[in-house]
C-alpha cells in the first residue's frame, strides 16, 4: 500500500510539472505578443487532489498568463466518478477564467443531465470515430450526433486524429469547429512551433476590425 501511494504521488507530481511547464511556455509566448491557448490533459488523480484548483490558480498567478489561454482537458470518467464534487471543482476552475473541455468524448459514459450543468466549453471527438470518415456510416452518424448535441448545449467541437482531406471536408460540412491531426502538422516541440508563427504585432499597434 505504501508503494502504491508513492507511485500515485509521483504520477501527481509529473502531472503538476506538465501543467506548470505548459503555462510557463504560453506565458512566454504571450509576453512576445502571441496569445496562443494551450491545452493540458488532466489525469483523474490530479483532478481529485484537494488542492488542484488552488494549484492551478497559483501557477497562473506566478506566470502572469491570462487564464483564458489555459484549457484543461478532462475525460468523461473523471466527471462521472463523483459528479457533484466534479461540478464544484469545475465551477471553481471556470471562475478563474480557465477553459474546460472533455477529451476523447464518446469513449466513456456521460450523463447528459450532468453534462448540461458542467461549465464545459468544448467537446473533443475521439479519433476512433474520425478514422472511418467519411465512408463509415456508423462513424458518420456518431459524429453528426455529437455535433448536434454540442450545438444544443452551446459547446464547440474539435475532432482528433484528422489525417486526410476527405475527413477534414466531412467535418467542415458537418459543422465541426476545429480539428487536430497529421493533416495539419505532426506533434512538435516548442521551438519548431515558434518557427511557424508570424511576427507578432506590437500590442499598441493592434487595431479592431469593425
């Protein structure tokens, strides 16, 4: 039991380190004039820690990064483990200004009754439903159903694992808001990503488009 507890503590520490590193990197981009949101996966162990909300608030305060640039990705299993407690923590995170999304949506179990009460702004369609698009009728039906439900709940949708132009076009026609996958770019380190960024405009020179 002692070994198990130490292992869980180590996993929680690694998750906290990932969160801190991601926020520091996004804060650096923000300081350079690039307001780039970063999404961080949150493990069940991390989310269930009593001080998780306070830790997120502290990381944001130290970095100086606007909270709206941080998106926390949670799985369905996290949300249904203790729905009432999860709802309390999600609302506390939303009060900080952090954005919240459900990762790998469709692979777990979500109560629609709770889902409409959670302050979730985005659903991420699991890649297993995207792989067969556009030819697989079952995948196409599931994706359309998720998109329709998300629109009814006022949520945005991002599709994971998009690898072909045919998949992208199907999702675009169906009303999907965003996609990620090899069609756009493979996973890359921060330096490689920065090389793709345009030169930032000076903050004082930015103009509103009316």
